[in-house]
């Protein structure tokens, strides 16, 4: 584990895990990885017991939200050992998120090494069942104590681990999504393509209101014209119109460049499917639903993997998609991605970082 310092926990809380009722992000493993930034440098990092953090009431992040995070997963491979899926891509995205909110970027190679080290340390926390995994949550935040609206001069980079089942209680069954018309998540020039707390805070009220009406989440429209589709918040969104895969472009800078989004696009291209990354309006989706060319809608995300959308509601009008059933494309992408992650299918792209543990 290189130069990483290790302080082992004297006790484990693994017996508290409800392995038959994992849910998402409820249980946390025995250790965390921590690196501290001060005087212009990140230290070598320490693995230490999970526990409460010492924060002063004047901690700048509590007041002004200078914080970013990532999400990636480790899987038990059917061939033995563990596969971590595309950690480098998460490390690179975290660098971009850091730059957006003036956090000194954590180097990508240290990010990958830290992920490998903490997963190795708590390998017994990796669930054994197909469909479950060890969710890896790196995050970084200002640790300065002051009330001026300034970037901090001290930061922490931390990784915690959580054994998880599917993100939505529906699993791979289609979810119901409300197209949001009042609130917006992000605007061009804002923080929409950074994985930072502000975007998630901005989604809470609309999400809560949608939940009360029986929807899993909201689909965000662009913040200016309220016309073009952005993303769901916990996942990117894709449409199959006829046999073409259409998904909102990253060019406007207001949606998250998802790792699963990128993976699906690559797999679809290789399968000879027409893939278009462009602006897509909610009116076009409504029209495609009306004329029968809208075959499937599904979300993509690390936590959600592939989440078929069975119903979209926009301005009181309901669109039932593919009879509320899992579509053939969603199923295929789910099977292929998870097949690679669990080591059942050949990893032609070298997406897995394999650990012989
Ligand atoms: C992820 O897919 O890893 C996410 O971060 C989404 C969500 C749980 C916030």
C-alpha cells in the first residue's frame, strides 16, 4: 500500500450489517482513507477507523458548501478477486469538479491507489450477491474555520465504503419520473457538470414534492428555456427513438459527465447502434411518444446502473413507456455492464481494475 499509513480499527461492526436488506448507503465499513491538504500539498494519506469527524462550528464548508464527491463500485469477480470499475475516470472527473469550486485537485494516480488500498483493507465488506457491490464514496471539502466567503486554505480528501444493493427500491423495474417545470437544477455557466453538493441541495425540494406524488425522482429541464432535457440528478438520461440512442449533450456544461453514460455510449457504438449526443427537447420526446417512435427511456448512473423509466409525467400528461416494462436495450446494457463488472464477460476495454484479494 505504498506510503499510506495504516491505523487498524480495534473492533469491527460488520456483524451489524443486514446482508439481506442492504439498501443503498446505509452501512459503512470499518475504515476510511484520509488525506489532508495544507501549505500547498496533499499528504501521503492514512487508513484509519471509521468514526465521527472533528469539525468546528465555523467550518467553512458547513456554511458555503465547498465540497465535491464521487461514486464508484467494487464487485466480487466470478473468477476470484475483486473488480473496481473505471476508477481512473472517476478520479479525472473529481479533478474537474475540484476546479469548479476551487478545491485543490487530488491527483488521479493517488486517487486510484487510495481506492485500491481502502477496498483491500475492508475487502470482507464486499457483498457476495449478484446485483450488490461495495460502493466507494470519495469526497473532498474545505476544513478552514472562518466566515468570509473565500476558498479554504485547508482540505480533506476522504473515502468511505458502503455495501449496497440497488439504488431504487424498484431495482431494474421501471421507475416513474416527473418532468420538473418549476425548479431548475443548474444553468449554463453554473456548477451543473461538477459533482458538488450544491446541485444535490438544489434538487431536494423538487425531489420531495415528486416523492409525495409517487414519483421516484424528477427529470430536469434546462434552466433558461425550460425546454431541453438535462438529467435526472442521480443519473443521466437516454432515449431510444426508433433504433437510435439519443442523450443530452455534455457541451452545454450543465449535466454530469457520467461514467455509466460514457460506458453505454461506447457499448452502443460498438454494437452498431446510431448514437447521438445532442439537445433534445421535452416536446420532441412527447411527439416521439405520440407517434410511437419512442421505444425506451432509461437512466444511467453508478448507483442506479441502468434504470428503465416506465412513466414520464409532463404538465399533467402521462407518457407510459414500453408498457412499463424493461426494454430490450436497457436489459442488454444492464447485462453487458454488470457482466463485465462481475467478471462474467470479457473486459475488452480494460475497464476493470482487478485486485487479487
Ligand atoms: C452515483 O451514481 O454514484 C451518484 O453519485 C448518484 C447519487 C447517489 C447521488
